[in-house]
C-alpha cells in the first residue's frame, strides 16, 4: 500500500510525514494523476447539459488528493530537501506539467467551460461563483485553450522546460549556499562580534568536527558578521562569497539558466498573444501594465533617492573617521549599525535578549486572539517532517472547554468533522536553518480551505523561517528585524488560516498578487506600537520589560535607513520588470551587464565586478514573483510598511 494514495488517517487528515518514504512519491503521482484524469473524463463525458455545477464546480473540486501530495512534496523540497528529493523533483515536474497541459488544452472540456461562460447570465451566480467562472475561463485561455494543436504542443514543451529549469535554479542556489563556509582559528579575526554570536559560530564548528569558529552564508551567520565584525577584510571576503552565489562559473552557476528561463517565458508570452512576459502576468494584476509598474517604481525612485543619498553621506562620515576614504557595499551594515547606535542608542545585540523566540511567538499568537479570536494549542501527536517543527491546532477563542472535553474522551481525531465548529486550522512552524532548507522566510499551505457537501474543510498552513538556533546556554534570540519578519509571515498565515470561501482555488492567499503582501505588512506595524511591545519584550533571564526609552527609540527608528531600503527594493523591482520586458537585450549582454544597467539608478555604492545578485534571485527565477516583485512596494504604498526577506 502507498500511504500517499490513501485517505490520510492522521488527525485532521494532516500530512503523514512519519510514514512517507521517498520511493512513495513517483508512483503516487502517477496513480493520482490517473485518478484525476478520470475525474476530468467524467466531466467531459457527462451527457447532461453543461452547467455551472457539473462543469465549473466539478472541476474546482477535482484532484484533491493529487493537490495534497503535490503540496507535501514541493513544500518539503523547499524546507527539508535532499539529493534524492531533488532528483525526484526533476522526474515529477515534467509529469505534472504534462498533466496540467493536458487538462488546460482539453478542447472538449474547454468547450463546456466556454458554453457555461457564454451563458452565465442565465445562472443565478453569487459573487464567488462569478469569480470562479471568470477565473476558470481566463485560466484556460491563458493556458493555451484557444491555440491550434501545433502551438499547444509548443506551449506544453515550453512549460515543461520552465518547470525543470526553475527547479534547477533553486537547487543551484541552495547548493552554492551550503558549499561555502569560512573556518577561523584566530579569535582576533572576530573582534566586535558579540559573545552570543561567537557561541553560535563555535557550535557550527563543532558540528563540522572543527576547532574554533565557522561562518556560513546562512542569514543567522552572515548578517551578524556583516553587522559587527571590525575586521573589514573578513567582511569583504564573506560579502564577496555571498555575492558570488551561483555566479562563480562553477557547477552551480545560474547565468545561462537565467537566459534560458527568460527566453522560454518570452516564447510562452508571444505564443499566447502577449508582447512579453510582464504583459502576460500583469493582465491579471491590479497594476495591469508594465508601463504603469515602471512609472510607479520610477516615481518612488525620484522621491526616495535624495533621502537615501543623505543617509549614505552620514555613513561615509563615520567610515572616514576610521580611515576609509571610499565606503563599499560590504561596509554598509557595519556602519549603519554604528549610526543607529549613535542616533537612537539602539543595538541589536542589546535588544535580542528581550526577544526570545518563544515570547515573540506567544505575542503574535496573543495578537491573533485579540484581533481575530484565535487560540493556539500545540499538538505532539500530529506528524511533522523535522524535529525542529512544531504543530499547533488553531481554534476560535472560547473553544478550550470543548477541546478539553474532546481530549478527556481519548478518542483520536481523524477527521475535519470535529465535535465543535471552533476548529479553524493547523499551523506548522519551522524556524531554524539547516542544510536542506532554502534561505529566507515564507508562508505556505499543505491544504487549502474550502466548503463541500455541507462541510467547511479547514486549511493546514506553514510558516518557515531561518532564525538563530538555540545553543546549550541560550534560547533562540531574535533581532528586531527578525521579530518583524515573524509578524510578516504570520500575517500571510492568518490570510490562509482565516479563509472561509467555497472553492479551494479561491481560498486564502489566492488573491491578486499585488494585494497578497498587504495583510503581512499590516501585522508588521504592531511591532512598533509601544504598548504592545511592553506585553512581550522581556529579558529572557530577568523578566525585565524592555525599558521605555528603548521602546521609544524603536518607534523613533522605524524609518531609519528607509531611503536605502527603499532604493534596494526598487532596484529589485526594476530589475525584475526589465528582465521580463527586455529579454532580447540579453543576446548581447551578460547577466552581470544587464543587472548593472537596470539597477544603476538605484545603486548607492560602487558596483563590484565580481558579484551579481541575479543568479540567486530566487523570488523571480524560482518563486512566484516573476514580473511581480514590485508588489512589495505596491502593497506598502497601499497602506502598510514592508520589510521583505530577499
């Protein structure tokens, strides 16, 4: 028996991580694809008149088990991958792409969809049903349903190539990150770095059976080094290593892949009748056109640049006092921290003891209770994919008594149908870096919420981060930026956990991409509210509340280096948009030349000929932000502040 092809008997039908074997995946995908195709055949072969219910709804609910297994597999491939999983991904991706193309290019199925779409006025559809119908029809058209057979085959081949090359891009970045480390045996080289970070570096060395200290390119190692190390040459060396990820001409170089990916996207867009990939993507976004996005970003650039340049001048003055005539990019974080200390008497290492991870998590859980009436109860009997992961049951407030009664009955929970309707979601949290996890922070879903046959099937949501691991003497302590990161990702998680729609394809974060960042940025703002900070910013040893003057300084420093941060984000957004509108220029340019040309206006430090960020720009070459990175600033201008993790 293959556990992935059976109905999960775990609590809430959660992913049965403990029982999944890698060899289960490929046969499970093949079997579930066949089952899903049979569901599609049943829709196509139905002799009844096509209706919203027997075509559009039936399609929306099809492939449930296949979706569940896909979510499990690809989420693990990001958070807990291995060489074996990556190999399976290379085999599975084209199979899934072919399956998807087979459905979207099924002429008989599309004819039924089109008939319902053309006759939609005769159906008494509510707003959500209208959206599902419109999204289904447009989705098929945008996937090639109107193409001739020859072009459909071309599109299918392009889609397969894109899926494989995107996977390879991410695998290369992960391998390039993992392959680098810096072994240090002389403590003098690490002057300025706080003891807690040195302890972390020493733990890393022990794990590698080395004496001394080991630095890596994982964020909890890299950022403190760049912030505190007085050894400028060491900062330069580590910054160069970080800037060379997948850009060193070696086995994991992504430069050719970038050109191949962009060429394929351009071919896909032209085949579907669009000028370029940005034109294709933005048709379904609030912004609508590349011109509007570029104008928006350039307007922000014009307004932000004078402030950013003024900020850099302040840093130059500090560096000059240290004998540095020309400040470089690898000096920025070091001198920005010095300036912040001088201006606000704030230091991340002084603040970290007040932000142990468990207290920050309790605070965000408490905020969710206050705002949305949610409570969180850890479950130790729900399978998880790594020992670092924790799983929480999420309830509406007031359900504790009912939950306790259920526990007292000692009956196993194996269904979404609970003795109380207060159950809202499962939440997985995965906070610490490891070899098999990609960098950054993100929210994802193992199961979307939807309603069917009178049952509200609730979602399974996950937050994945890369915070400093606890050591034998110290719990995981967060920088203030990491605090905002956790709130940011929890905002996304709330978007998923509170979903209450009819159809899985419209649930949770399945909204216009320009909007998807807004709930997360909304939640970030609470990190700067003094009264709220006092409820959880307490020293992990003494219990002392963060002093009022420090809390006031945090609020005052909210916009510290905001000009620089804005320029950085605008550089990413403009580069992304130009990659997806000017791909032809790459025929005569290197990736480095293209990057330098289209980030030149946002650069505040001299460019380094040895580094490029594009080969590790996973947001747009592996993730879902292609021609969409602008959405961070778009959502911010819509009313919230954003600090995305790149």
